[in-house]
C-alpha cells in the first residue's frame, strides 16, 4: 500500500504541477514515482535536476543505464529496475545486459562488468572503496571523473530507491516490459 498520495495534475501542490505536466507531455503519462514525489515540490524538482545532470556525465547511454540498474538491483528496488529496464530497452541497450544486471549475473563485456562491479563496491562499502577496487576500475579504462559520476548516480538513485521503499510505489503498466523474462525466479 502506498504511503504517499499518487498525485494527479488536479491534486498536486501547485509548485509540482509544471513538472508533472512536462513529464506527462514527454511520456504520455505521469509515472507513479513522480506522482508520489509531487507531495514535495522540492523533491520532485531535485529528481528532475539529478536526471539531467546524470545524463551529462562522461558515461555512454549504456553505461548510465548500467549504473542505474546496478544500483537499483543492489537496493532491490523493483520499481526502478522495471523503469530503467524499460528505458534501457527503449534506448536499444542489449537485452543481455538488462537480464544480467536484473539477475545479478556477470556481464560478458569486461569494461561494462568493471563498471557494474565498481558501482556495487561503492554501494557495499558506503563509499569506502579500497585501492584494489579503484585500480581495477581504472585498469578497465575508466578515469577519476567516472568515479565521481558513479557517486552522482548513487545519489540520484538513492532518492528514488528510498522513496519507492518507503512508499511501496506501484509499478506503472508502461514499465512492466522492463522486467526481463527468465526461467529463474528472483525476489525483488
């Protein structure tokens, strides 16, 4: 059961309505996460700004979605896994990558696997990653900027993962296609 009201354009605080209107224009609907965020106009705006900033990182589209999916997998956020799985599909990211992250399996691309592994290491260590993890990340071809970009991604996803955990945000029908089919059963 949702903790927060899933606002509509009619029920949202006035300061949230413009962002909700723009989101509805872009996507054709207001995602339940945005509907919940609308309760706090500052939180809704922060999420929108963090989205734009994360898109400006040095990562490719595939790497950005990999980071966001990896964080959501680590935190068992079923809403974000479904949403980013759907976005990754729309962005033509390999279904194998989505499936591997969703089911916590290693990636065959060694550079992408280094990114997934490093992101998880930062999360597991609450930022206190050791030199071995950093060196493995650098040896895969990443740089110091990418370390900071991973931390930005974690900051960005912390906002949505935590709100979804508190709220038990229902997954929008539009995002159900982001959950990979598998014979394996996984609890998220």
